[in-house]
């Protein structure tokens, strides 16, 4: 993955996180040391939901 693709992936997740936050949904952007960034949120029943971005060419 190129540096630009990594930047775009982070940007997509950040924008989605802000949009969800503006609608009252609590989310966290998780940036692991090894691996891809994900948005993390909890469902109403306590189920953890992880959202990853995919950048297409």
C-alpha cells in the first residue's frame, strides 16, 4: 500500500467518525501499532463493531 493510500484510508475513517459523532453515535478511531486503522463502536446490545476503510484505485 502506498503512502497516499494509507493517508486516504485514514481520511475516510476520520470523516466517517466525525459524521457519526455529529449524529450522536459514540465512535473511537483505533490506530494499532501493527495493522490497519479502524473505527470502533458499540451496538445497543453491547456488540463491538469495527469499521475499516478500503481505498480503490
